[in-house]
C-alpha cells in the first residue's frame, strides 16, 4: 500500500495532517485515518484542500456523527464548518480553518464503509491494521460519464448561459 509523503505535500497541509494524526489517535473510538485526493496522489499545491477519511468503530456511529464539529475544533482554529448533504455525503464535514487558512474535508465513516469509491486514500494512521485491510479490498475509480445525462441537460445549460451573457 502507498504511504503518504509528508515531504512532497505543501507545508500547511502536511502540518495539518500530522497534527490531526497526533490528536485523533487519542480517541479510542477511531481506528484509522487516510489522506485522499490530491495529497494522496502527491499532486497537491499551496491551494489544495486536505481530504481526510476518518474511520471509526461502527458501534460509535451516532456518537461520532454527533460530535463531528467538536472533533473538527480539536484539530485547529476552526472558522466554519457544515455537513455535505448538498453533495450527497452527509457524513462529510466541510471545514475552513484559520491561521493558516485551509479548506479541510473530514469524512467520518464506520470502518467497513471506508472502502475507496472514487479515489485511492493513503493510510496515515492505523490503530491495528484493519483500515489498511479495508482499503486494500478494492481500488477507487471515477465513474464513466453518462452521455445521456449530459445530453438531457446540454441545451438547457446552453440556453441558461446564453441568457446570462445577454
């Protein structure tokens, strides 16, 4: 399994990940943390967000989801946070931290649901090896574009855009 390259990540993002691991590993309900997105793929730049997958024991579901913002506040100077229902992911907490200003997505998932869907997260902490085992079960992949879905919307989008330009 790949490992997270702290040296290739921009300093604010690498520092955030390092601090998150230090803080979150103290919570016995948590079993692992993985970095996803551009950081996991070693293609992050100074404007990249931090995508963390935080796996927990399934029996802690309601408790953890109820404490997401408290957990997020424990990781730094949290300026704002909201959940990701608008992107179809209510387990996601979208955060903005201050000093340095950093966009962080915290995806809280019961361990069995940590399998990659779209991207391939890289484990940065694993309490007992189970997180890495779950992530090895399958590779993430982006879904193929649905041509019919695009065609159904194309002319409406063109009309809308033309109206805005006019």
